[in-house]
C-alpha cells in the first residue's frame, strides 16, 4: 500500500555504515538527481512558464533550479505551484498540470536529499512549448452562479474568469433529474495564470441545469467541443 | 520497547528512544534515517559536494533494493520491507502514472442508499485496461472512502469481476454531500498508485468539515484504547511530525492486512490525503508513525489497529501550525 504521499522521510535513507559526511551543506542522501529525474518533472510541470521566454524566471537548468530548491518544496506543499489551481479528483481533465503524488515524492526526496545534479549526460531534450490560446469569446457560453441552461449543451472544457485569488470553490452542475455533477474544484486559482480546464470526456448538460459554486463576481466559460457551434448568452 | 514519551516528560532526542529497535532493523540490512538530521552531519573539510554525490551515487549504482512504496527503506540484499512487507525491487523505481475510470451507479444517488463503483485502470502507454496487480498488504486493491464532513470513513477492498477482471464495490452512503474515494493499487510493471475521485450525493452542503483540534484525550476503539503523543507537541506544516501511539491493553495485537497499523490523514478541506504505516512497530503496544502535514490546517488522522481479530478504527483531530520566525 502506498506510503505517505507527501512525506519528508522519502529522501532520508542512507546505507548502513556509509553515512555521508557533510559540513556546511545539506547531506546528499538521495539517488534522485536533477539530470535523470527532476529535470523531466520540471520540464513537464514547471517549464511551460519557468523558461527563457516564458512568463516566469527560468528553472530549466540545474544552476537555475538549485538555489530555488527549498522554495520549490514550500510551493509544492502549499499547492501554489504548479499554478494548476484545482484539486485532483473533482472532475477529470486531459490537460491537468498538477503534480502527481509520485512526482511530489520525488521532488521532495531530491530537495531533502541535498538536491544532487547527477550526470548531465542523463538530461532529456528540452521540450518545446506550444502557445496555449484561450478560446475565442464567441465560441463559448458564459455562465454565472445560479445560471440555468435554457437549452442543452455539450461542453469540452471550462475557463474560470475573475476568480478571487486564494479561494476554494467547488463548482458543480445541478441537473434537472437531481444529479449533481462535479465540474471543477478551484483551489489557489489565480487569474494571472488563468487557463482552460479541458475535460477528459465531453459532458452533456440538459436544459434546466443550474450552475452552483461560482464566486459571485466570477463567471465560467463553457467551452464546446471543436465541432460544436457555440452560443454566447 | 518503549517508544512513547509521556506528555509530561520534557521532549529530548527521540531517536535515542528508538535506538534498540533501529539497531535491530540495521541488522536486517536495512537502515532508514532522516535526511538533514543531526546524525548525518560531520565536521568541516570532509568532502566536496561532487565527491559526496559521487559516493552516494556509487552506493546506489552498486545495487540497492528499494521498497516501491516506502522509498526510504533500502537494502543491499533482496527481501521484504519491514514496514509494509512488500518485496523489495532493484533500483529506484521511476514513477509511472496510470489513469483510472470510475463509473458510479445509480446515476441518481440518495443519502442512506448505496452506490456501486466500477473501476477500470488504464496504462499510460497504450491506454489499455490493466488486470495484473501486485498484492499490497494482502490485497490487490485498497479503497479509502471519506465524506466531505469527514464523518464517514471506510477502508475497503473492491472485488474483481470474474469476466472483466476489473474491480468493483458497493458503498454505503450514510449522508448527503461530497464523497472522496482514494484508490490504492500497484500495477505489475508500474509503481504504486494513489488516485482520488469524487462524487456527490445530492441534498448536502458542499463545505469543509468542522474538524476539532483535540488530540490529547485517548480514543476508545472496539476492544482497545489508543493514546497519541506527537513530537513536536504542536505539529508544524511542512515539517516532519512523529506520532507515538500507545494501545491499551497491549496484548493480543495482530497485523491487520499486512501491517501493525494503518494511518490516513486528511485535511479538513479534503485536499491533502496522506497515507502511511508505522515507521517502527514490533507487535508491542507502542508504535511510531512519521507524518508531514503539508499545509497549516486541521487534519483528521484515522488509525487502524487489530486486536484479537477485531479491527479498531479511531481518529484524532490534529492542527498543523504555520512555521513562523
């Protein structure tokens, strides 16, 4: 059974009789290193913003990332980075950028184990990052809290707008037959990193569906599948 | 063994108290220690960073066996994890993340009713259904179920459909509101997975649980009492907390699905879920768990111990403070 999904002890092991000396530095007690493992996680989860030409300072090399190691750990624990802004398991999204527990474990193990670099020969190829475009306004239906659908709709994604920073909001769809469908649980969602949540599978919502949980001053774009003509209310 | 330091005693170096058992673990070829702990530091001038890294890497490259779940348990020889009894594997496993489809029926759920959950696990390479699972703690598939108010908790084991080989289970739904299920399984050829899913029973309010902060009073289970002492006494988010449990009476304890104890900690907003087993336990009445509360919030911590064939489930509500200077 999986042990603690986030736990400081993960990077803690040393072999018997082989304790590694350290003085003013962190002890290196992990085999997780930047070149082989951590760089891949950073490329996948962080570097779309944290790169040269991105929207935040670069973390794509060991020299750039190492000084930030402790801060990275704090941000991961606080769930403020990566700024996915939603809780896993409440709705399923094909563009989910939040770290998996296994990735969190490895990042924490690396940082608490002394953040070693490893062999640069193990580095992966730096990825390329296509620009993500927000859906055009005329392709979406925009709803606010308490809004009722007057006609059925198929949605492929959601784009929260004007969400107060730092809140926790469980947004659901109440269907006319009484079912309650989880849409997205926003947590630490920040408009400056605003993005679409693209559903794993398109969702059909009948007429009469009511949206709940949207903050009063916010709205939610309902993104149709590419083939679905959209309507703006 | 005496792991527990009474609350009235002045906290001292906890590791000294667990020394004898640690020595026993070391004799098995397994040593786990805490990174950054005082014991791992030496005087100045010993080695450069590069030399230290090379030495550590050489040790791992020489052939180290890891527990795929308790990654801090390592051995120079094949064997089993003393904490969770999983077979050790050669080399640090690279994480592989599987996907899981969950179908909940009936579509319209009712408080007081039941729901059937069908699980289809898919591999990350070809999106094919996975049917081969390692046995973890005597079962191939574990499931934790929590209601949003944290008033309902279950640790259950879905059964396998003989035709599809997929897992399913019927769950009681004692109240309205949000439920979170946490699936715990280990596909053959992969790494252990912990995947959360949510569903909603109409009629309830979606709001965080009102978790208290009292963890000093003993809790009474079916046939034993559980007492908890933490170190530090006031846990700090992001820092490791040691949880010392003492059960009374201390006789008749038995492993429950492969471990002397099981623990699940859930934040009051249902966002953090941390699962673990005793860091140190030998069948005696005292057990040590390690836990890092990720965020400064209140947490409900369920523990399960078995005595004389009876599974005892109790919980403690523990606040984690923010680190301040």
